[in-house]
């Protein structure tokens, strides 16, 4: 089952704070992705792009434009889980 995102917030230093439908909350750091995957470098190189993300209607993908997106299962699997 693909985890559904209920909220997402841009934090400093290219980190997303994400809450999922099952109550899991994670911090996902995109800085490493930007270093390894050329398509993510726009998040650093285009002024204001990182903060202008959208969540798709299904709640399973955060995206910035037609080329830069991040599936919810990746965020769920590799994000740093926050404890209550």
C-alpha cells in the first residue's frame, strides 16, 4: 500500500516535514538527492522553487514542476522518523 501524505511543510536547509495518514511523521532531507540526482539540483539553483511544492490530489507525491517530484513511499521509507 502506498502511504498517503496528509501534510507537508518546507523547513530550512532543504528538509521537508511530512505527516502521513497513519500518523507517522518524518523529516526528509533533499540535500543529498540534490547532490546525486541532477534533476533535483533545480531545488537549490532556482530561487524559491523548494518552498513552492505541491501535493498531488492522491496524497502520494510531492512535486515542484514537471521534472522534479518525490513519491510518498520514498519519503516514508527514507525519512527520519520523528518521535512524539
